[in-house]
C-alpha cells in the first residue's frame, strides 16, 4: 500500500537521529556520551506548576476541555502579554495548543495551499520546512549571514528579492534556533514593514523569548497594528521547562483563532486538561525562570570561553536561546560535511552536537549547533574532548 503524496514530500532529518547514533556508540564502546544536542532545559518543571497539575489530577480534572483550551489559561496569557507589550489582547485572541509545534502546524494548515511560497530564514528550525512541504507549499530560503563581530543577521535585501506573488508567509524565529541570535530590533521592524506592505502573513515563533543574555529583543506584538498580519507563537516548553507537558499557544486576531479552534477540535480535540491547570501557575514562577536564565548565562559564558580555545573555529557569543553555533568551516572541509563531522565527534569524542546542515540548507552547512542546557562540568569535559579530536583533524 503506498503512502500519501504528502508524506512523500518529507525529506528532512530530525535532530533525534544523532541521539540514536550516540546510543549505539554508548553500547558498542561502553562509554557515556556528553549531549550538546538537546533542545530542552535540564531543570525539572518548577514546583508550583507540578503541584497545580497534581492537584488538578487529584480533584479529577481529567476530562476534555474546550478545543481552544481552558478560559482561565487563555485569559492569563492574554493579560500577561497585554501587560508586557502595552496592548489589550483579549482571551478570544489566544488558543492553547499541544506544544508550539502544533501551534505552528495549525498556522500552516490554515493558510498554505499547494504551490504557495513560504519564506524561511536559513538556517531555520528543521520542522518549518517539513510541514510546509507536507502541505504542498514551497519553502523559499533567505540567508542569515554570519560575521564574527556582528554575529548572525538577516539579509533584508535577500528577503526583498525572494518575495513573489506566491509568497504567503514569512516565518521568523527570534531569539533564534540554531544560531542563538537575538536579532536587532531594527531588523524585526524592517521585516514587519515588508510583511505589512506586501500583505504577507508574518508567523513569529518567539519560544525562546526569556532566554536573553544581552541586548534587547523586539516582539512582533510591539507593533500596534499586529492583528492585520501577525500570527504569534509561543509556549511553555522552554521558559518553564515544560517540554513533556506539550503546551504552546497562538496569539492572532479572533477570526484566525476561531478557525484554529475548528481545526483543533477535529485533529486533537483539546490540549491535556491537567497540564493546562498546572500551566496556570507558570505565571507565578518568574523568580524561578530568572534563576534558570542566570544559570544558563553562566553556562553560555563557560561554553564560549572553552570553544574559543579551539583555534580552527570561529565562535560568536550568542546573546539568546541556549545554543552556540560556531563556524567550523576549516574542520568541515577536511571531514567532508557537518553531518560527517557530527558523527565523527560522537564516535571519537563521545560528544553529541547537531550538524548545521539539518537546519536545513546552505548557510548552516559549515556550522555545528552546541546546546548549553547541560551542566558546567560536562560543558568543560565535552568541549575538551572535541578539541582533542579536532586538533588531530586540522
Ligand atoms: N520552535 C522552536 C524554534 C523550537 O526550537 C522548538 C523546540 O525545539 C519548538 C518551536 C517546539 O516547541 P514545543 O515543545 O512547544 O512544541
């Protein structure tokens, strides 16, 4: 029996493959690998959130909820963002989803027709392109350039040149996975202006918005006219270390949220009931979030200084998210590709990194992504092991 044509469009490779290779190497060599490949904070979900969810379970809050999520949580998110961005966002402009990934899926599903073009910045979170292709859309890539002094920046001229009559959507991710960049507010404003003027939907994934170590982040919700063109995505996974709870959300004008509610009801019914109750306490957990960010900043500094000791690579001290994305061109050239380098580092150093190629095209092909959501001793040990292997290569 043949699979659907939609599935045939999927070619991308998930970051999980490298975890699988690591498991094989651990078994074969009897070593413990160090994991710089993870995309989640290593702290357990904060206590009061767990307590709230437990209470909900004990009180029997185990049935379906409304498709768009429970009113209290939608209202909490609306109030929180209203206060943060000085606008009045209403509950009806929020839908809770099973993770930000599902939020993204609903947004693509709502707008992409076969043949529509979707602008992605390259490198990009791998699943954007996969879902666009699944729906018959065409990812069109705009470069994120790298400069050792400035870091990563969006090529606005490239963006302008890639827009056609078929462009339906621009997908922005800020702070950025995999580069760890927080884009300059001026760049975000330029992108917003282009989207508005050319009547293109701006899908903005701001899931790392609390992971900022330096500089200022601009949210697309800071434009008072956002309702005309913005779909805003965020979630609980990263900020509150709730990856397994599967809770994300969308903010958009009511008409969009209503349509998403219909999709939700038909695809997954609702987000998990007691998880939503737990998430109500997330908004009282910002002291814990601050502590976590302080810890991550320290780890980022350690990882940056350790990686900087490897002469043949170019490292930029990322101001956001929990990734460092060094340029390893000299090493990649010797090994063949970033994928081959990542596999070599698992096999010979026992360290997992994610090759830039999976994110998904040209710009990242000489880079590796290192996550610093791991403790300091492991960061030191892992980078030292990598340094030894790399020094033998170059
Ligand atoms: N967006 C980006 C940029 C991510 O890096 C991730 C997770 O790695 C997600 C979305 C998915 O988040 P969630 O766990 O809420 O589905």
